[in-house]
C-alpha cells in the first residue's frame, strides 16, 4: 500500500535556593539578585524592542565567528549557572542579549535570543521574562500548521511512522486497527493514515467484487480507533472533532477517537485504554525523551500491558557523548544538545522561508520558542535522546526492519517537499535497515525506528 500524504487541518529546591543566595559583586544576597535580574531584564527588553532593519549592519551577531561566539557564551552561562556562579552566568547572558535578536537577519541571532530567555528563566529569574507574552493554543496551532507546511521535518516523521503502521496492519490480517498515541497533540499525524486506510479498503472491496476470487474481507469496512493522550480536555475535543470531520469524507472506514487526559495516575494509564481483542494494536511514540523517569516508566508499563504488534519511535537523533548525559541531572549536556538541535532547525527554516517572512517569525515565536522554553524548564530528571532505544531493548522489544518501500517513499517525500529549503535536507539510513534519520546538511535531526516484541519474558528488575 502506498501511503497517502494528507494534513487535513482546518483550524481550530534546596540546591536552587542555595544558588540564588549567592552574593553579586559583594552586595547583600537579595539586593544583588534584584540588581542582576533588573540588568538582565533591561538587556532583554532592548532585544525585544529593536526593529529588524537595525540589525542588518550588526555583523558581530551573524553566522561564522559571531555565531560561534553566541553559542559559546550561552554554554558558558549554563556552565557557570550549574556551579552556582550566578554573576558569571548573568554577565555571559547580558553579552548574548547585546548581539541576539528575535527578528535578526541571521538564524543564530534568533535561536540565541530564545535560549537566552530560557536560560535566564531557569537559572536567574524568580519568574519567566514578561516578553514575549505566553502564546495561546490557537497561536500554537497556527504556528505548527505553518511549520508543517513549510518544513519536511514533521512530515518525514509522520509519513515514515504511518507507512510502518500500515504495513504492520496489513501483516496482521485483521480489519481493525487500534493506535495508541501517547502525545496526540493536534493530531496532525493521522489524516494521512485515515486516508490511506480508506483507499486500501476501497481497493480491497473492489477486488472482492470483480470475480477474481479474492475474499478481501468481503468488503467489510476497515475500523480505526485512535487513543490519544493529551494535556488539555479542550485540545483533545478539538482534535477529535477535526479528525472525525476528516474521516467522514473517507468511505469504507469506521473511525473512532478516544481522548485520554494525562492528569490521571501515571500507573493507571493502561486501565484508561479500552482494548479491543480483535484489533491489531500499534503504539506511537513521538519525541518521548522529554518525559521524566516516572512518566517514562509508566508509559513503558502501559506499552507492555498492551502487547502491541508494533511500537514506532520518533525521537531526536542523539549527538555528542550520550553515555555522559544518560540519567544525569546535569543541565549542561542537555542544554548543549538542545542548542545544537534547534540551531540546525532554525537554519533549515531560514532557508525554507523568505528572510522577511512573517510566517517564519510566527513559527519561531509560537512553536519553536515554546519548545525551547519547555525543554529548559523541564525537570533535571529527564532522559537522554537514546534512552527509549535502550529501554525498549531491555523491556523485551527488538528493532524491526524498515521496508524498502518505507525508505523509498520517505526519500520521494523529501524530494517533493524540500526543494524550497535549498536542498539541505536528506534521508540518512542508520543502523542497516532498522533506522532512518532526517538530516539537515551533515547533522541528523530526528530518527525513526520500529520495534516488535521479542516474545521472551522480561522482568521489571531488568529495566
């Protein structure tokens, strides 16, 4: 079955306390903190108020050595903050604010501005900076829609996952498919799967009535149920309405969406999922590395209880020294990895959209900027990018082969969608035929892998 590409959207601490008591320039702790925060806010306000054309002649902040200097300053600030040297951290951040810009003409300037905000909020400020204002869910939805259409990043991830899901469903020989998505968000991944299953059901039904002798399930419609976990009742309701409207236009398909809030007891997730014993079960894990260890363990327990025929994992590609950052409470490795990742994403988006694009600014402010802020505000008990790969292996899952069709269609998608991005995106086959990554120039951004149960007993003590 060839996968149909469709979007179908139509709108819709002790240690910390100790650090903050450190004196600044020999002053009293509270007074020094207040002065330091005020200087940072003043520097940050200057960044927010500067117009784009005022930065066209600021070559210090632009790519090359200027860009590297901004990156080094951010890393220096993070390192100083970790050892409790808040004065050095603030000095480095003020220097970043001198040359960074949310509307700068170079992507390094812009990504540096967002990371400076996130780092200042985490290390130095009693509350997040007041500018930019918190984005609404409607603004985040619009920004993600524009990002989805402008860049192949999410399309590659969802297209690859859906192709593997379709193939696992076909191999099961069943007519009912149950997908459990542990972070359904706005549901952008699923219209293409709905359309593809509908098209395949129509083809099978035609084959069963053409006298060829093919049973094809007797023309029985395919049944698809998606269980989607989310953080907002309103968002889950909107996602259900959006997907149901799309499915209404797809014949030969019975569709059902089951929204589950993430605010219940983590160890009771499986009990909140209605399981159909006649359905093929597939688990969809998209960027799960942001979860804490407790959340990850609860998710893993739920996956094992579901006994899925396939688990599809989409995560950021690991970089640097993963062993160094694994299970570490240190901020610096995670900060450095995120900085490199988003620098590449900002650069790719810079080439996908015109320099004066209002869409690009909205995507960076309302989607990527929110992601950066959330990542830096997260608990130190969050996992390295390769955590889930190793966890699934220990839990009794083995890497499944990605079919040649999955790889070839991903390459075709990229060829169709990345022409406007300067040709910098490429498919990177990794780990033989068991992994595939989307790369920007020479850096892997996201990695896709499929997993199946080994059918061997694994105790909880093995995890």
